[in-house]
C-alpha cells in the first residue's frame, strides 16, 4: 500500500470513531449522546409499549419527512422542533407530568433533531427524557408498533 492509501484509510477509521463517540457515550453504565442526553434503544421502547408502560413519544421528524410517510410510532405526537417549547403550553403536552418517561425521535442520521427536542424538554423541567437511538429508521427495521398518521397531516 502506498502512503496515500494508508492515510486515506486512517482518515476513514478516525472519522467513523468520531461519529461513534459523538453519538454514544457511557455515563454510569447508561448510553448518552455527547451532549449528555440519555439514549433509549428501539428494543427497550418496543418492550415498554408491549408492556403498556406510560411513555410519551414525540416525533420530531422534519415536516417533509413526516409528510412523505404514512406511519408514525404508535401513540407518537408530531411536533416541529422549533415549535416544541410553545407546544408545551397546549394539550396533550401541557397535561404531561414532568416525571413521565418521554422519548423523542427523528429520522436524522445522528438523531440531531431528537437531541435538540430532548434538550428543550429537559430545560422545561422534564426529568425522564431520552432519545430513541437510530430513530424512525431503526424503529422500522425492528418492525416496531406503528399507526397511520392522522388524516391531513
């Protein structure tokens, strides 16, 4: 191999490591994003829904991605990230207890919108907020519970 090929491969490996480190950090044995927001696996959310545990699911996929999809995670509330803080003053989010488990998800490659939404919720006093690791794409891969979006959405 030439020195140029070695450098190229090393850069690819380093980039992959940086992406992994950005997305996943272990703190006290719990997976978190670099920004400190806790993550939840799709398997854990699926188990919670199967066991009918109370959880608020917030879909923060972009308007375009949401519009191009016929489905959402069962029970999810779609909110634009930039409107989330305002929507906390209206039902159903207004009546959500601050200690209820809340899970945010999006379809971003590194869960960026879900992380931003989780930060808004944490700053607003919610104490049990987690980001669905891999979001919509991972949920679909494991055949998680979905339901049709409301008409006209």
